[in-house]
C-alpha cells in the first residue's frame, strides 16, 4: 500500500509518498498556481451542474491539465497496488482518481481510497470488523427514498437489499427512530436518497429523512458509536465537507468516521439515479464475491463496469464516488 499526502507550500504543493518497504519517505515538489487552481475548482467542481458542463461542452481537457498532480505515483506504485490519497485544502473537492497516469485513469491502474489524514486512517484500520464472506452472522441496514420522490432509489435499495439479505426501509419508514434502531449492530449501512450540504455550516449538512426531518452531521456526531464496517451514502454531495486549517473535515463523512464507521462510501457531486444504482449494485456484487472483502478493489471494479457502459463513459457518471477510511 502506498500512502500519498499533499501539503501546500509557498510555490505549490509538496507530495509525500510512504511505503512500508521503503527505507524513507519520498517527496516531490509541484509548482502550482494556487489562485488558478482555486478558480478552476470553484468554476468546475462547485456543483454537479458545473461538472456536467465540462462533459456537455467538451471541456474535460481542462481537467486533465492537472494530471501532473498524480504523476509521482507512476514511480511510487505498481499497477494494482492500493493507493491511499490524503488531499490538502481544496484538493478534497477533486476526484484525483479520475486524473490520468501512464495513459490511463488512476482508478484503471490502481484501487484508490481517501482519508482526511494519516491519523484518521490509522483509527479506521484499528477498529475494522470483518464483513461479507469473512464474517459469519453479518447484517445490513438499507434505507431509501425518504421523501417519496426518488423511484430509482427504491429500485437501487431493492437490489442492494436482496444482495445483502436485508429488507429495505422505504419512504415514510425512513424516520430518525427507525434509522437509529436499524443501524445499531449493522455491519453495512446503505442509505439511498437526498442529502443536503450547507457551505456556511457543514455541521448542518445532512441526510433527508421522512417528512421534513434531516439527520445532520451534528446529529451523527452525537450518536452512540455505531461501530460499523461500511456506511454507503448514495446521495448527492454526501462527501463534501467544510475544510478547516489542519485538514479537519467537518461534514457527513467525518461524522460517520467519528461514530466508528471503518469506511464511508460517498459522492462528491449529485449523480444520475440510473448510473448510481448500477454502480452500487456492481460494488456490492464485487464486494460479496471477494473472499478478502477488499472494499477499495470492489469500488474500482464497479467504477470500471460503469465506465464501460455506453453513455456513461464520462467521469461525470463514475468519478464522484470515493471510499474514505479503511480500504479492506
């Protein structure tokens, strides 16, 4: 496994690489115009509309102008090595796995997982419980379409529930009380529906529940430890967080990690219902079909399956999904 951490300095970015089979860490300095990069991110990754515009207007070359951000990985990692990326600042908004390296997208070359910091990764790994085929008696909790306006989310939940052996809770059954009860002791939690991101206060970001209720990031921070192996938030902008000095990310992702989820699978922007349902079904199919239960590679395979479908080749459809925390 290769650990890659980005850090800002006066003239750009420092990229650090660490492997247990190296005598010492590697470091590369990249010259980056911070103001230009910030303008690019704000203009193209501020919402799903701006990401979609890059696809609609054939502007993906602008994105690939930043392929150099991952070029050191060509020397540091062999194909199929697991790579853990620890971004810095606004890089957290970018799907770095959708940049190109050696003529291919990084996710085509390597399984990729993200983490807010090396310390968070350590804590996620230390509390992992085996799931899937590696664990007997594992259980799942599946929720979808809390506002009764996402029929495709119900289809997704039905497919995921069948794969995981769990009856989904749908529509007005997705209440705060039911959610808290069902997630207790579950190894896998899958929530398909709407999410809200509040840039002014990311702790108010949350998952829409039945009626007008919202389970905010602040609410999740206040939960007793859910102690689960995987939380999947199949909803728009679930992975976006407010960035603070020291890369302290406050949002749904960090809230679930704090609540003792070993890994969280989230999206960086709103995505199409049909392609999301397909990707999620493929993810769990690959996950449950692996004797090692390796989540990072299951997501990689699901992304490649989605990318290979006619009409979904653009990174708009497959790049927003990121696994954060333990890759196993």
